[in-house]
C-alpha cells in the first residue's frame, strides 16, 4: 500500500468532500488514497479543459459574427459604389475607393460602425456615405492632386454632395462657404451696430449701412446654393 502523510490525508478529505460527485462512492471505497487523489485531480483537469473549450468556442463564434458583419458591410459598400446611387466627377476615384476597401475591409467596416455609434438614428447608406468620405480624406495621397466631387443618393430620397479638397486643402465649395461665412459676419456686426445705436451717431450708422451693402450676403448665399444645384443636376439627384 502506498503511504501518504497526514497533510495528504487532510487534502484527500477536503477533495473528497468538495468533489464527491467526480467519483462514485463504490469506486472510492476500493481505491487507495493516492489513487483517489489522482482521480479527483484528473476530474478537475477534465472540467477545466471543458470550460476552456466552451470559452474558446464562444470567442470563435463571436469572432465569426464580427467577420460576417464586416464582410456584409464591405459587400454592401462595393455594391453601392457600382450603383447609380454613387457619382463622381472623376471616374478613376471609384476604383481607388474600392481598392482601399478591399485592402482593409475591417478598417472600413469600423468606420461605418463608428458612424452608426455616433449617430444611432442614421440610415445604413448615410453611415456608409460618411465612412467613404472619411476613408478618402484619410488616404488623400492615394488620389489625384486636384479637387473632385462625389455624390451619394440616399434611400430616404435625400442626397449628399461632397467636394474633396485638392492636395493643398483647397476646394471650390470651401472657398464659397468661406465667402458666405464672411458675409454673415458682416451682416451680424452691422445688425448689432444698428440695434445698439440711439440714432445720434450718424457716422456709426453710415458704417453699418455700408457693411450691409458690401457684405454681399445674398450673392454669397446664392453662389453656394448654385454650386450644389449644379452638381445635383450633373449627378441626376
């Protein structure tokens, strides 16, 4: 018979009480203490292995779900780019966008998901349109030097016209928007002068009147609207 110390006997008693279900009582009775300890240890090891297997299966399933989700987003984006809902002023732009998406689909999918997380009520195609614009600007050097325009027709009936800046960060829409902002600032400042005037300072009122006249707010507003309308017509939106 194998001899075991009193410490081992105590350990055996605790293990037998805690893990009684691991070995049938009849089998326990006919086994030596050392055999019983080994059997219990093997049972614990088997249970641990089963837990690890289950955890691994759960993780693999979750990763598969993520991959399928990402693959679905990539597929939808490529279909969108090939449809009449996407337009561009430069035909070569579409191929570059497709390559960027195909080269790192998971990254593009993360951009779409980020849009959805930031704006929970946003539609799928709007989130995709925003992600494509972000993808272009993050990889601006992969495109030509000049500015170009892209358009997205959404399922809601709306549309997005986006002017991508040239390599120096300039674009027609940015220039028009800056002009409108300047005109708005002049308009607001002139209005504040007039509102706080008691009429006694005629020079101040003349200055405000000149600011209103020279602000060209109406023209600046019309120019930006005309630019958008031009591209909506060109893209058939």
